[in-house]
């Protein structure tokens, strides 16, 4: 278990936000890492640890967070890629984007010669994923705060609904975040 957490943490740290750079689309690992960084910032260390570490050490929260977001991160990336491909193929794209083509709208706008707009697709996907990550992190933070309030106001009802196990709080947050 420790090895798995350590590996997840290593992957998260080895996949920096640089994956959201100009020329490439993000990877699921970098998307999951970005989501967890935003969760950690929005929730604060204590609430983040309660949400993801359960009764384990707080230091394991980030790795567990990344592991728990891998699948949804892959879906976010796939949805963003599909959206960008549709925009790229849209013959009316320029009409709804200030007269700019897809490459002009998302491209780097620099004059480095060959390929100066070749990064447009990657930037489109990165931008779409970043928006999705922000929305997800906001929903998870709101859910964590609601679950904390619920657990504080009526611990018995919270335990009845979510259980008394170490991951009860995380179950509450996951369920509440999905409904937002």
C-alpha cells in the first residue's frame, strides 16, 4: 500500500503542470495532479487530509488524491480533446471567435516561423481541461465543507449515513461532489 501511494505521489510530482505547456495536451497524471493541487489550496491542509487521507497519515493525502482522480482525469482529457477536434472542424469557428481561425485563436501568436500555430490544438485541450479541473476542484471543496458541517452538526446521522470507517468522510465528499 505504501509503495502504491509513493508511486502515485512520484507520478504526480514527476508530471508537473508543465504538461499544460504550449505544445502538448495534458496527460491524465498531470490533470489529476492539477486537480489535487487546487483541492489542497481551496480546502486547506486539514480538510484536504480529512478528505483524502482518511485515518492514515496526512502526508499520504496527495498521493491518494491523485490516485482517486486518475480515471476522471482521463475522461476530462478525452472530453476536452473531442471538444477541440469539433472546434477545429467547425467551418463557422471564425464567425464566433472574432474572425480568427482555430489556429489563430488558440495558437501562440508568436513569430517563431514554422509551427508557430501548430500548438493550437494542445493549447485548446489544455485550456478546456484547466476549466474542467477548476470546476471539479470547486465542487469538491464545497462538498468537503458541507460534509464537515454535517459531521459536526449531527455526528450520529453522519455515521448512520456514511459509516464509521476511516473513509466515511471521503465517501461523503465524493457523493456530494458528484451531485453538484
